[in-house]
């Protein structure tokens, strides 16, 4: 049940995971010289507050509320459960990345 719920949640989770990647690549990692900044990214932080913040908050709340009852019914240790939940949620994104590399 843990795996199925989190993989299904990972399908809409592609959007927030991509938003986190895009923000990290264009701001902190580009500032450190570890990534190249997108030359058209000149809007500042306001779009991140208006779009990214609510999307990430809504997805995190949905993910957490779906996993909380499952966590209470499992025999796994809390750390193991949450690690497996995060890993299963990222599987659809990793599958898309893999397909993008292959194709």
C-alpha cells in the first residue's frame, strides 16, 4: 500500500519536483557556479512566491496527509517509512528523466 499510494502521488508530484529543481539550478547552484543560469530567468523571486510556494505547500500537505494514516498502520520504523515514501514518490520523475535521456 505504501508503494502504490506514493507512486500515484508522484505523478502530480512531477510538477513540484521540477519546480524545486528549476529554482535550485537558477538561483543557489548558479550563484555557486555549479549550474548555468537560464538566460531568460529574470523575473526575480515574486513568481516563486506566487506560484512555487502554493504549489509546493499544497503538494506537501496532500502527500503528508495521505501518508500519515498509512504510517500509523505500518510496522516499519518511522525513518524507514518516510525514506521509502520519498523514494516511491520520486519514481515517476526519475522515470521521465530516464526516458528523456534514452529518447
